[in-house]
């Protein structure tokens, strides 16, 4: 009887150890602290949990007061996907902007500074970077989260990001294995299918992951995608062929394998989160990410009990669960030691970074996120010389529906930053629901004789946006166009500015160009 009780306790602790749940609120609820005491080894943070760096540091200290080696994870890619600055927009440009500059030292320095800020707040595992190659320009969920469509470029910047982040004592989690770039379906809503052959997969999608593994990425996140060339029946997160056969055995990866959010419809709508979690651990995953949409004690208990029951029923080998839990604890041990070995606060921000414009010399101690955003801006002039506005312009933001990874709570655009440079700037947002003619009439009526700045996001994916933009430019050729998504469409307007992302610093870099104070004007 004593042995059975001890075994049950071990199983329960191991089942809790492999979960990475979220929670509601800006302080840890009692149930979460209680479960940490019982063996829960990781917690995932989202924008709803963060108000300020000071509050975040207090929250992580509260968690670690329960147990010092708890893993505190976050989905902080910088750029469009930010949790640290969910209410203001990120101080760092995202992957697409960094890839467009193609300076790996800049990418490494940006990741190091981001890691330093996370470490100062007590976060030690970042679900980043995205190593996906944006091979399908219609991809609705990756886009500017990718370093680009070029395989070699994506690989070298993935390595730089992993090295920079981990040099600050924060574990990188390279995602979304084995590559989410060649799809036009968002796995938050349905199961994407990628029909590429093995040769293409190895020559394209897997290259950045091989590079990240060689660079020592502490974690890899699986993708909820179906790749029939590897496994015709199960998505990567649930596939032994992909997680164990390919990632562990063929690629030789020995670090932590984390699932993408199990509440995403690609898994939950087909398998349910309990069954999906059991299959994921059995397939080779070590940690179950859940909490983006489900953030309560009942979910944690359901998953814990499902894993224990699967071991009892012989569906999940006890050794596999124990191995997964051991890998979680090993990463927690690394992060605890790395916290003490990381660079002194402020060291990363003092790295000499490249200039904002050619010939400007190096800029030591500069706001590296803004420097990177300025360098990422691509400006295409129209047929006539551009004359910056001398009075407040009107900003028309053509706004698509944001994907769940980005969220719709984070502000984006150029209006707020432009208002600092040109006081009195006003703005409105527009969608495709009204139709081109009513939209155009409203923009022209509100703008009057003021300069119009049209802000778009992935105009190549939204026909309504392209139609409205063409009609606006035909009526007002002096319109300035700012593309804050993937820059695929032909340049339009008196001035076409591509920022390669919608982070706050990207908006500022574009505003500087519009006002005649930035590079390219």
C-alpha cells in the first residue's frame, strides 16, 4: 500500500510538471500557488497578466516564493506579438524587420536586450523565435513573424536570435516545428495541411531548426500542422514520427519539446485537450502549453488526471511521462543557474549597433529597438519629389482582423507617433464591410484638404484593402502609404513606406519619414 501511494504521488507530480498553464489576473491566484507547491513546474504569462515591469517582477517573485525553480514562460516575440507591452506596442521590431535589414549582429543584440528585460522581470523561458519560413505569402498567422521567405536568411537570423536571447539567461523556444510557413490556414481555427515532399521539407522548412539545434536552443515548440509526407494521420504535435523519429532521433535534439497551445482548434476541436495532451506526451512532447484561452484550475486538474489515467491504463508509458518531467526540471535548473550568470543589467543595451542610415557611424548606447526599426524602413518615392506636410495630416488605417497570436488589444499604426511630430494629427480606422465607395467618401470627407496617410497591413492578402487604396490614390495622388505587414504589393502613392512590421517603434520610424525627419526623405 505504501509503495502504491508513493507511486501515485510521483505520477501526479510528473503529470503536473509537464503542464504550462496560464491564469487570470496580475497576481497569482491561490490555486496556482497551491499547485506549484504540489509539483506544477511551469507557468505561462500573457498580456492579461502584465501591467508594468515592476508589477511583472513582483508577480514572478510571488511565483518563486512558492518554489524557486518554477519556469516562468512568456510569448514575447517582439514586433507584432508582444506581451510585455501589449497596451502600447513593442519597443522592438519583429522578425520580418530584422530579416529585411539582414544584419545578424543587430538581430543578436536586439534579442539580447529583449532577453535582458525579460530576465529583469523574472521571466526565464520565451516562446520565441519563430523559425518558420514565410514561403506562402498568403499565410494568415506567420507573415511578419517570420524572418523572411529565404531559407538561409531565416536560418542565420534564427541562430542569432537564439544566441542573443540565451546570452541574457533566458531560454529560447524555437517554433513552430517542423515549419508553419507554407500554409494559408491559421491553426488557431483549423488544422492546416502542408503537402510538400520530404526533399522540400529538408531543404527548406527544417534548415532553420537544424541551425537552432546546433546553436543550442533550449526548447523547440511543435506546430499543429498535418504533413502527410511525414505522418498522414496526426498533426506534428501528436506525431511520434515527427517529434521522436524526426526531431529527437534524426535531428538529434535533446532539449525540451513544448507544444503550441493545446486549446487551439487544430487540436481541441478534433481530439479534445485531454486526449490531445496524452497523445502529445506519448509522441515525444515534454511540456503541454495551455492557457491562452483556458486559464483555470479545472483545466489543470483535467489534464493532470488525464495523464495519470493514461499511465494507469497503459496508454502512456510511465517512463515517457517521467522523462518528459525530467526534461522540464532540467531546463528549470538551467534557467535558475543562468539567472545568476547573465550579464549585468544594461550591458546588452550598451552594445555598439549599426547606424540608422549609411555613413552615420556606430551608435553606442542607443535604443536598439528604434535603431533596428529605422534601418528596416524601406522608402519608395512616387513620380514627383516628396514634400513633407507642414501641418497635421489625416491618418486612415485600413484594418484587417488580427490573428489570435497577435491579438486585437495591441495598438498599431503611425497616428500616435505622427501626432508627436505633427501635433493635431487625427485618425480613423476602416474595414472592408462598408465597401469601397462609402469608405472613400468618408476618408475624403473627413480629411478635407489635409495630407492623407493610408496605413495598411498585408494589403496583398485583402482585396478590399487594395481596391480602397487604389481608389484613394486615384482621388488624392499625394497620399502617403504605409505598409506595416509583409511588403508584397507594388508601391503606391506619393511615398510608399514599408516598415516590415507593426510594432510601436516601426510606427515611429515611419512617422519620422513622413514628417521629413527620417532616413529616405
